[in-house]
């Protein structure tokens, strides 16, 4: 018998992965929200509990509510849902807080009504939550949360998501300096055109990263984690960014850059021991500057959202 209620883990995600602005993303294992979703006879969506962050609970103001309504609008199911959200990911941290809530809602609803929708359709619904959060329906956080591992949004129109292989020894280190950078603000400061010269460097790196992930060539992954377009502009908003990156690379990280729209900074390393050393190097920088932070070391989450 199908159950009427499930509890899910919704992973944090790193969008962009340096070279892939708005197209590349990966899911984390060690950080994520929890949600409980229940079927109700009453139609519509109600957020009945929200802990851990101060966020709106009105359905139309909440990313889980809006994403859920997008699913309901295309579903034959004639009931509704109640959602409890237990936030562990801080809003505005740059590791996909809104994406975790949006994807958790639609993924769990789909499970409860017998999985009528494909993962790609779930990405589309969850993108409505991203539209509410940042003004732009980007898919680079929601896609890895749903598909797991690394994902590439090959195209937005039509939406086409490709799941990329995850090399088993890859670990992420993420440091979140306690300053707030809103995605909408950090998008506004970007230029809308790029030079051909920068384009050449950037798509060379995107291709290199994808090839490195599939062939599990860690050196190639490292060489490809470069961003010539967005990082030079956005890094100005993140105190200590250059120093954190320098120290992470010196300590053995394969690459280091801004996580999503920041202010979190991520590094990828081969093996947990190096990822832990990188965490120490990153925290040393912020300890010296005197900025508080959260730090996470995580394996890449190859599965994405799961029932717990
Ligand atoms: N690709 C988006 C951006 C991700 O960089 O604005 C936001 O988390």
C-alpha cells in the first residue's frame, strides 16, 4: 500500500562548479534539510511547520509551496499536501537552500502519488521555487538535488538535464562566511555580455571538467575548475576570497571557487584527508580575519533526495 506521509533528506548543492554558470551543479552528502510531506483530502498546499530559519510559511511566499503548486497544476491527483520543513541549510548561504526546499517538496509529492512525473519534470516544477527565491528559474541547484551527483543543464529551452559520472574519491569542502549575499544581488552585478576570448577559455574548461568527471581524471578535473567570467566580479563581495582560494590550492585541493552565488566558497579534493586539510586551511584564513563561518566536508551525494 502507498503511504500517506514520508520524510525526506534534501541535499545542499553547489551550483556553477566554477566554469558552468547556471548549467553545472553537484549534490552534497553531509548537509541538507529534512521535510515531512503528507497527503491531505483538502486541496492545495499548506506549510504547517518551518524550523531552523526565519522564512515565510504562506504557500505563495514559500519556495516549497510554489514548486508544489506547479506540480499540482499538472497532476490528476485531487487532494492536497501538508509540508513540514526542517531547515539545516542557511538561506542565502550559496549552497542551494531554496533548491533543497523546492525539490524536497515536489520529489516527496511525486512519491506519494505513485510517481507520475519524471525527474526532469520535477526539475521544472522545482525551478518555480528558484524563480520565487532569486527572480530567475535557474536549474543548476535543483537538478543535482533531484538527479544526484553532478548534473549539466545542457539546455533550458527545451529543458535538457544530463547526469554526469561522480568519481568516487571526490570530496567537497565548503566554508560559509557569515555574511549574507542575496542571489538576486549577486546576479545583478554580472555583465550580460562576455568576450570571445573569455568564452573560449570557459567552454574549454566546461568540456574538460565533463571529460575529467567521466574518465575519473582528477588532475583534469582540477585544471578545469576555473571561471574567467563570474568569479572575478562576484569574488569582490566575499571578504578573504583570494586568500582562502590560495590556501586551499596550496593545501592540495584540485580546485576552488565560489559556491553558487556565494558567499560560500567550495573546494574539490581527491580523498577525505585532503578535503579535511583544506577545511583547516580555509578556517585559518577566516580565524585570522575575524569572520565567523560554518564549515562542511562532504562526499559527493550520487543519489540526491532520499526517503529517511
Ligand atoms: N547559477 C546561480 C547563480 C546559482 O550563480 O546565480 C545560484 O545558487
